[in-house]
C-alpha cells in the first residue's frame, strides 16, 4: 500500500481498506501515518513535517532546470513549476 497511501486515501473517503506489506517497517510507517492523520487531520510527510511553501530552483551545470512560477502562495494554492 506504499507506506499507507492507500490506507490514508480510504480514511479520507471514509472507505474500508485492507492492506498487506511484507516488511514490518513499512507496516509501522503506515500505522503511524494513519494515527498522525487521525490526530492532526493533516497529511504532511516524513514524521509530520509540512510540505515546503516554495519549490527550490534546481540547477544542472549552472543552468536552471526547474523554475518557480509562484514566489509566495497560501496553503490552499497548489505548488506549480515549469520545466525550462
């Protein structure tokens, strides 16, 4: 279930979900993500850290590959970027 992604999606949509993972570490990650979502109501990533407000500019041989299209955004706007 990709570290609980399907489990979280079914929780948001109020659907039943049965998932299986071979690795106990990923089972634990899924459980923790679900518990965190139920407590805080936010998805977040990696131990509950929120997503970045801005995308960084990525350089390849001093040429920008990825450029920000929004300097500032509020939390309801999606992050958008364009490839150069």
